C-alpha cells in the first residue's frame, strides 16, 4: 500500500486529526493528542514500505530525536528552505533523524540545530538524500553537532543538491561505506566540508566546498570495523577559501586539520583528483600524506597508513598557501619565507616501495609541488616533479544500482 501522509499543522488543534489514504481506498482517520514531532514519529513507526510522508512548509519545532526502521519510505518536504525541522529546543536523543532502513529517500527539507548529528543513516542500502539542508544556525561552534549528512556502514548512497553548514566535524560525511555519489552540493562553515572515510568507490563531483576548515577530506583511519579505503574520484568541484578556524571539540581526528586546507588525502589508495578549481586555501590547496607523518602511531595490525596510486591531474590553482598551518609546512615556511606549493606530499612510503607511479600528476605536470621527505628536516624537502610526471589508469565512474542513481 502506497500511503501519502500529509501533516498540515497550520491548523493544528490540541487533538490532531490525521488522514491516511491508500490507492483506491477511503481515507482512514484517527486522532492524536500530540505535538508535531510526536505525530511525525508515530507515522515513522507505523509506516509501511512504499509510504510517502510529506512535511508541509513551515518551521516545525521538535524536541526529541526521530527514528525510522521501516524500509522503502520517502520523507518529502516542500523545499529545503521551506520545510524546516528545528531541533533548537531538543531535550532528548543523540540525532535529529536516525534511519536504519533500506530503500530510503529524503528530499526537499531542512534539519536545523540538533544536539548531535542532524541526519544519520546507519547500515542501510539504497539511500537517496536529495535537496536536504542541515545547518547549525549559530555559525561555527564546537558545541554544534558533529555531522550534518551522515551515512555510515551503508551501500548505494546518492547525496544530490544538498547543503551542510556548521558541523563541528563534517558537513557531508560518508564513512565505512561503498558505492557513493556526492554531487551538486554545498558544504560551508564546517570543520570538514565533505569527507569520505574508510570507504570504497566514491564519486565526489560538481560540489562547492568553501569557508570550511578543510574543503574535502579523503581519509582511511585505523581501529574501525571497515578499512581499506580506496577508489575515490574527486572532480569538477570548486574548493576555495577554506580558511575557517578549526572548531572541532577536543579529541576529534579532524581537530588536526589546519585551517586553510583545500583537499587532504590521508592513507587512502587509488584516488583520482581532476578538473577541480582550487583557490585561496591559505594552508595548502592539496596535501597527501601518511597517517604516521609527524610521528603519529597506531596499534591496528591490519591498517595500512600509506597512500598509494594517487593521480592528480588537470586541476587549476589560484592563490593559496600563504599561511601554512600544518606543523611541517609552517616550519618550512619559517625557514624559507615561501608559500606552500599547490600540491604537497608527505614523502613517507612502505618499506621497499618505489616512488615510481606512487603519486602521478600527468606526463606534462607543471604545477608547483613539494615532497616533504618525511618532514624531519625542512632543508631536505624536494620540489622535483620528475618522478611524478606519470599517468595512472583512470578510475571508472561509480554506478549505483538503484532508481535515481
């Protein structure tokens, strides 16, 4: 049964009358003495596969977390600036909306000012997040929730035309997942604008990442259930002016990201970065390095801390690198007075590995570059592009096996 449930709380009385109608059926009527949030949670609990729950225009105050576990449900608003679920008075729950359900669609609404994560999707297959805005309206603040749009341990994920503002960790984050597309979206005033972590087969394109601490991050971290992040393409994005001071709470790994970072690739393999526009990221436009650069240690025997097969080509660079914030870049800048090059590589490799075809910039590469050579001595850095004038196999586009992919 395909149910279209419409909440119109412009005429809300103490007892709300809700109508549910299936195809060819007379409406079923029942009464709830409930706030908007309570009524909405009731519908999420009672939903059946194929149901559409519509959120009308207006700012709807919700005080407790919402959750959905029923597969095949669509939540649809009237527009990301018209239908607003506001959690500014939230008194219970760790998220705004928590979804653990396959074949889920959410579109055309906003989730604002949650205590924790705004929209979390866990262990779900076939997820479409379309024209959704998550925002903390007080601006950058360590007390904001960690994540805006947050699918984790999921598969077949489309994030399209969405906006994420003010997250104290990542605005748009996909972690420990596979088959991912993030496109046509905007991330602004987050610590990390867009982050792909411990994930495989991701396409990140046609997005704007601006005014974050770091624009786009592609990470692989130890001590997580899913590891071996690889096969991400980052292309045709505008990555500019990501110079907001880092406001992550103490202990968050993104708290180590220096303000002014455009794109950061950490310990991830088979990455292709092309046809992006980088501008005015004050620390560095692109940095690629190992988890152990700078002496960081780990205790996970299954973890590979070294990035390999990184192909960065045909991007444009304008400005940037004027205020190096990474400790090793800052030391080099203090010694030389020079700005960070367009691309910086940490220089650490697996024992016995060859620099050949490890990080390639194309056969005719001409952008500025620096190899920190492990960073122990600023005077030992190299700007020699010769080992990196090479090309790697292009990665295949990500294809999602679901409608709308």
